[in-house]
């Protein structure tokens, strides 16, 4: 497939952006760079690049563009985009682009996988018995299925909100179980649950001592 000059420019910008930042640009950032005000026009051109095999896309996340070969690497390190906050407590919406310029850098001895990874900052203490505290960072692997007992990010369609909990499939309902004895589980219909990813690594953010 022959690319237009505009599509070549978009592809070059994506590659340059990922080399510089370690994560892909948003659709709006692409449009601003190449002078396209309409996100639908950007999407149209990204669709052509995807069909031609130049990029891969995950439309469920805001920075879902990938180049064949995975995330940008720095020697023995990988950089993972920090995409927003997630509630470990009462569910709350995640902004699409809360941390547009931040990344988390990990060594490959901590996490060897690269595909489909993103990071979220935890808000709340509902998972403290699973050693996930307020302010910690969780490294997520994007996937839409999970086994019972896995800690996942779940989008609750009926509430328009997301939460971090352990998931249990119980027939006609899904139980989202906190790891805090003071909190009750959330029960929802399976049709209202969309799994967005599984926790792979927890990064503790130690609070400074007040003494």
C-alpha cells in the first residue's frame, strides 16, 4: 500500500515521539503535529497505517498506538506510560490523559514483558491487605479476561467508573473483592463489567517521615 505524504508524516511523528518519550502520542497530539483539527480524520489515516501493517492499535486506551517491536527500550530498561489514577476504594472515573508526560522506568529483571503495559497511580486503601496502598503505582497488562482471584482494573459500565479489585466470577454476578476487612465487596452483573487489565507489578511510593 502506497502511503500519502500526510500518512508518512504521521508515521514519522509517532516513531519520533516514541523514541523521545517512551510511549505513544494521543490522537490529539498527532493532529496538532500534522495540522489536522479533526480527530476522525486522524483516525482515518491511522486506520490506513494499521491496515498496511505500520502500526498496531488498541482503541480501548488513549495511548493505544504501538509500533511493531513493542515499547521503546533503553538498554536493559523499559519505559511504561503513566496513564492516570485508579480507585482502590470507591470507584471513580479515570481521566483519559491525566499524566501526559510521565513514564515509569523499570529494569527487565523486574518485568520482562513489554506489550500492552501501562501504569496507574492508586487512590484509596481498599487493597491494603494485598500490599497496595494509596499513592502506589500499579503496572497493568492490558487484557479483557481474568481468572478468579486476580487483581484487575475494572470498568463498571452502568456507573461510568473504574476500580481496582480482585475479581470473582459467580455465575449471574461478578464479585469485586476489596482486600480490606473494613470494606464490603461490590456485586455487579457480568454485562456491566469490562476488564481493562491485570496487575503485574506494584511499585511502593514511600511517604516521607514526619519526625
